[in-house]
C-alpha cells in the first residue's frame, strides 16, 4: 500500500471569486473560492429542526436569515468586487408552499419527512409509467411529490391563484433575485419532473389534483437564472448584479466538489450512511428502483444510490472509545470477521431493498478492536457490492473513485476500502457541497463543468491498494454476499454478477 500526493491539479484561468451556498440539515454555509480552487473564506450558521415521529420540519425563514448571516461573515474580509457568480444546493426532496410574493405558507417539510406514506400508492399509480421511464420505478414517501399532495390535503392554504410549490433552494434564489426564478432539474426530480422530456408530466399532475401554475419553471443545473438584486445585496453582502446559477441537490453538489464528473467516475460519501454518486453518458434505469439518475449540466447523467448502512454504526456501537487508538489496535489485529453495518432500523435501501434487513456478524469478534474492525470491513464490502450492482445495471464504474465524508478522515479505513474494492482511491483536499456549488457557479464564465472542476478541485492524496491485500479480502467479500443472498435480501442474479466480476 502506498500513498502519494496527487499532481493532477493545475490552476485554471477562471479569474475572480466564486461563491457556493449550502443548505444542510444542521447548518447553512457560504464558501468563497478562487479560480484555482483556493478556499478564501467560509462561514456557517446553525439550523434547527422540529422532529415528531416521522415528521421533520424546519422554518423556511431561518434558511434565509442563517444563509444571509453566513454570507456576511464569509465576505467581510474579501474584495467583493471580484465576486462573479454563485450557486446554491439544498437537501433533496425538501419543499414548502408559498404565496405569489414568495412568503412561506407552510413549514419546510424536510428530505426525510415520512408523513406522506399514505399518498405514495396514489402517486405511483398515477405516475408509474413515467417513473419507470425515468429509471427509478416508484417514489418513496419522503420524496417531494407525495409530500406536496399531503400539503394540499392537510395544510389550511387555499389552492387559488398565486400558490407556489418551492423546493428549498427556490426560496433562496427568489430572495436573491428579488422575484421568482426557475427551479433546477436536480431538485425537481423528486417532484416528478420528466428529466428526459424536460417538462412536468401534465397528465400525471392533473390526475393527482396538482393545481395548474403551482409548479415552477425548470432549467438544467448550471443555467444562468438572473442576478442578485439590491435588497439581497444589502442582506447578504453579495454585490448587486452577481450572476445566479441554477444549483443541484446536496449529494450532487458534493459529487462536483469531489471532481467525480468524468464518465465512470464515482464519489463515495461515507457519513452516517453510505452514498454513491457517479457520472454516466446515458440514463441508468434500475428495475428494482434503488438507483436513480439526476440530469447533470450538459448531456451528462448522474446516477446514484443512498444506503441505510454506513459510518453511523461507529458512533452507535463505540460512543465513548478513543477511535484513533481503536483504529490502531484494529489495524494491528487485521482480522477477517465482517459485520453488515446497517444503521437504520427500517431495513436496507441500497444496493438492495430489504425492509426486513438487520445487522449480522460473520466470524468471531472477541475484543472491542476486533468488533470495530468488523464494522470497518463491513462498510468496505458493502461499498464494493454497490459498485458491482451499479455495473450490473449497465452504469460505467471504471473511472476514478473519490472518498469523501466523515469516514474519509480515518486513513486506515480509506486504505481498507481501497484494498477490499481493489482499485485506487482519491482523497480531495476540500470536499463539501458548498465547494461543488462554487465550481458549478464558475461555469457561467463559459468553462465546462469538467474544466471548472479540473481547475478548482484539489486532490490531496491517492491510495493504491496492494493486489495481495485485495486477494486476502476477496473470500471475506464473497462470504458476505453469500450471507446476504442466503437471507433473501440480495437477488441471486446480482450475487452471481458480483462473483463473475471478482473472478475476472
């Protein structure tokens, strides 16, 4: 195993300062980046949520006040005359209803709000043919369209003239421009936007009783929406006239921030759960409905999937241990026991759908260090299975693989993942959604997204696995997928495909 500093980065000619605005679950962030990828300033403000069972809400006005404050702080020491453009990302599937002036009429229903479970059957009956054409087969209760139908049925708002459906970032772009501007197709995906025909499926919406005029106009990510108005300039410190660029959802923003944009490139985000986002020249359709595609800038498609497994098992099972010391002990032991690292109590959703799935361990874990290593190894095996599943669907997976998220801070874990997967991995210096939005904003200069990313995304290190180590872990991986198959969670055809790839 070796780690070498990457020499891929070369400064590009993108003069000026580019802003990335990010609305996460817990904070609103602003970053300022120059055309070579140097981080000039960053600031954030906390966001608060209200949770009640399956319900998860935020106050939409707080998104604007928190983001405005973060912008003012980040830009306080900069030459704001050099700021040329900005783009914004938000959480996927987060929506609200507003009036004709853009004033929120409802709370923001967050990306994981599950109150619309009783609406999904109706949504999927009405739009099933479209959802299948778009490759994701069916909508889930937390997606935006079921939640929109719930809001129309339950909130005390009259569906008359002027009522608007806004995705989370639509409220921000409205405030920045001073009037409503188009939504981006990335956020509109979970509201049912037809990504191939690039329009709303009017017959489906009419059948579902979605009022005409409620849904926003939609453009591709990277499109110029307008400019910052005087009122927004005063509130945020962003100069009046700064170009507004249509953004993407937070997962896609992180993918751009990692530079995973060439066909076959993938970004693996290891946070509480594991999320894979890649780039494909064609739409990837999944009969099982666990992978879906965003439409990227230009002609690219961005397939991806979000697991219910991931690094959350570490905080759950090792809440008080010194993780650096535990990592050192686990690395010295290097056992081959493996644990299926399921975080959610609601089963698995990627790379297979199994609501009944639950954690298991194969092999002996007599010590805390051995138990810890089994969890690390389980995530690596699941990650390899995700890539095998994507290959099974026809997605290109042979491009560069970048690792981001909190789990990527553990360098031993990154090496282990590279060894199990059997391919080099890259570790970006700065990998977050706000950085990705600064890169996307820079495309308003005329550069392509890949050109902007090549200039602005800095790869800190690249890890190359030893073939001997990959061979050592191959029996562990095969035993892992055999157990998933035996339990009836993983389809036999997928397991067979993974075995064929392993034999190559």
